[in-house]
C-alpha cells in the first residue's frame, strides 16, 4: 500500500534519481554470502568494511565483490513496470539518472543488456557512495534544477538517507512488501509497492 506524505505543499518534480539493484532491476545479489566469503562481520556494509581493511585483504575482497556483481549483472531482470514507467517520464520531459553503489562498468553493462538508457549514471568510482549526498548535489547542478524538484527512488535506507540529506523528495520502493518490513521506511516521503501501481505516485510527484 502506498503512503503519501501529510505535507500539503505542491510538488513539481522535474528529475528522478533511481537506485539500480533492488529498484529498477533484480540482480539477486546475496550480500550475506558475499560477506561470508570475504570474512566480514555480518550486516556490515561491504564498501565501508573494505575501506578499513589492509591493502592486500581489501584487494582480495574487491575481487570477490566484482565477481558477485558481475554474476548479478548477468542474471539481472527488470522489475515489473519499469520500461513503461520510464517511458512515461520521458513523455513528460522528466530527467532521470541512475545512482548506484555498484561499479560503473557493471552498472553500464546491466543497463545496456536490459535496454535501459539513462543520460546520467553515477557509480562508486564517480562520487562518494550513498548515503553521502554529494552525487545528488552534483546531479542537481548538472540539470540546473532545485533540490525540491528532484526525487530519489530506492529500496534501501542508504538511498533515503542520501536523498534526505540532499534535501530532495524520497521514495521507498518496497517491491510489494509491507513498508514496515523495509529498512528506512520511516524516513521515506512516499512508499511505492510496484511500478505497475504508480498512479498515486504520479499524482504525489505533481506529474
């Protein structure tokens, strides 16, 4: 079930920044298995953990990370309704970007294989990783849009934290789950269960 913010202020969103894995596509990445293979603490974010490792150990873990991401790119499938949702954005002149914690090459390969063209793709090599909001500010400047004309859409708390810290609207994609089962649900401005059931979201975004 979607959840609309209580704020009565009108919105006119002119750009949307999407997460990739778990939002636009399902790559079936198993982060718990990844952490076990890397011998990392359960539940610890992988990129942050790797940044604290000695160089040789970090290099070993990055090879594991790359392998898992490459496998995920090869098996990735579109979330239901994504092509139609993006086409509707294009028809309304709404700009769109992908912002991911994946590597740039993996992200580009995934988008190309699934025929998802984006004018802007920001990966971990390009900007500090989420939840750091720097990439959002850069995209706003590039698009010449105010932060309140931007929405960040993602399935995880890091997406929502980054959007909130940047001052944008935030949309939690729940993939059909009840929002309370999704980490970060309490800080999202809107809960979207599926791109095939987005009529309330269109209205909320002012589109």
